[in-house]
């Protein structure tokens, strides 16, 4: 009887590890694929032009996933090293607070939300499991932490003055 009990405990522990550590990464990898193909060859002229531009990306769901934005990742759309390598000047981070079942662009029901299971699996705070506001506040907190740990490589822009400062910094970096 004792052997059965401990076997059950081990099986449940392994299932918990799989649910909390493996499942979220697999979901993100499947939803946000990197094809792994070699990058196209770019002419020196095109590369020089790209480096001279202020690249802006107006949407990223990165904050909804359980990973360090500053660390390189082999999954997801972006991380800070890839933003820097891609010469991205400004990235708008979305706060995904709800995702309806089925993802039907013509008719999404307002009464469904598939995110709570993902939030629980990622170990997000309990307050985020049922509150859209708390989900967004948690994303803002994650971004603030990423900014504070980025050693100045990531800046939060929340007004015109912040944008002006960012563009002035970029102009100085480009001239170096």
C-alpha cells in the first residue's frame, strides 16, 4: 500500500512538472514558431539602409509568456537580443488580457477565455487568473522589471518626451 502511495505521488509530481514547466513552452513554441531557416543574404547597401532607419514594431505579445525578455530565446517572436540585432528602435508591447476560444475573427464569443489555464501553468500570480485588469498590471510589472534589468538597453517610453529622448539617443548611437 505504501509503495502504491509513493508511486502515485511521484506520478503526480512528474505531471505537475510537465504542466508547469513543459506545457507553456510547448504552447508558445507552437503558437510563435521560428522556422529555423537560414536568413536571406542581404546586400551591403540594403544592410546600410536598414541600419540608418528607425524601425518600429507596433505589436508584440511577448509579455504574456513566461520567459525573460532580456535573455536570448529559441522560441517566440522576440527577445531583447533579437530586437537589438534587428535594429528595432521602438517596440510596442501589448498586454494580452483575454483570448477567446477558437480565435474566429468573424465571430468571437465574449464569454470565453482560454488564458486562465496558461496563466496557471506558467505560475502567474493567482490574482491574474480571473481579472483582466490584474493580467495587464502584471504585464506592466514584467516590462518594468525587464527595463530595470536591461542595463539601459531597453527603455520605457510613455510620452512624447520619452520618445524624443529615445530618438536623440539613437541618433548619437548611429553617429558613433
